[in-house]
């Protein structure tokens, strides 16, 4: 039967089958990290959906910019999660870079520093503090700037034969690292959306959404994938204390 199809169809079929097998391996290793992803995304999707129908009369440029970037971030969550879970690590790193740049762009709009036509800067303050090395790591993977990294991602060995594999090769350590980054960025955007909606409507994250975030953060803490820096901004530490303490003071 395979001879009835073109080489392209046969290859794509093999690729899809391998991706499904990688996802199954990752689900077994990830365990509750998959739940953390669903919880974090639930908080963001719920908040955006709740406020989506509310009208803003002639929103200021900074507010409109934040809304557009938050929406763009939300739309890209599924494809980023899929790329990580199915072993497309180079592609996943490029998407994670975009997510981190989106976080930076939202912050630039909030602080009135956004410059048209320029890539948002990953600076050592605010929500991107401490992410400089992570950004460089993602660059190395997505741009394949280091041969050792490219070789690590796609090299396969059968007996004495070593070569580049043309289907994904599962890597638990890399999957965990990238998946943790992805969940972390979702949680950061939840906080950014909360701050923006508080400024526009005088209300933000709800009691139910705080529950989602708190549960996701507790899973991330348990797996050693999230922590609060000693010099983190007060708004970050306050938010972390609120959600991890299951406090919903001021939430509707």
C-alpha cells in the first residue's frame, strides 16, 4: 500500500506517527506538569474571555498594545505546547523566544517604553529579569548556532552507525526545561493581564482563576521549575504570595 503514495506522504505519515510516540513518552515523564499547563492556560483563557465582551472607548495606545500582544500570546499557546510535547525542539525554542519577547513587549507598553518596529528587549528588570541566559539558550536551539546543540537534538545511533535523524528524537531533560519555560510564561502573562484589567476596569483576576494559578504554581514549585528571585519587584512577590496562599482578597 505504501508504494501507492508519494515519498512526501510516506515521510509525513512516519513523522506524525513518531511525534505521537514522543508525546506519549513525554506524557508519562511529565506527569502533573501537563496539569500545570492546563491550569495556567485555564486562568489566562478564562480572564481574557470574561473581559473580551466589555467595551473600551478609544483605548490608550499602551492598553491597546497590551491587549493585542496578550491575545497573540494566547493564540500561540497550543502550537508551542505541541512543538515541545512532540519533540520539535528547534521549532519550540523559536516559539518560546517569541513568547518571552511578547512578555517583554507587554511590559514595554505598560511602562510607555515600547518602540515601533523594534524587537522587545529582554532586560534585567520586571518580568524578564533573570531571563537573559534563557533567551540565549533558546537562541542557540532555534538558530542552530552551535553544531553541538544541533547534533544533540537530532543525532541518532544504530549500532555503529551515527547520523541525523529525520524524525523527532525524544529528550526528557530538554522537554522538561522547555515545557517549564512555557508554563512560566503563561503564568507571567496572567499577572500582566490582571494588572492591565485592574487599570482599565478596576478589577482583574477572579477567585476561580486565582485557584487555577495557585494550583499550577504549586506544581511548578514541586518540580523545581519556578522560584521567586530575592530582588523580584514587589508586585511579583505580592502576586505570588496571593496565589500560593489561595487568597482572593479583592477578587470578584
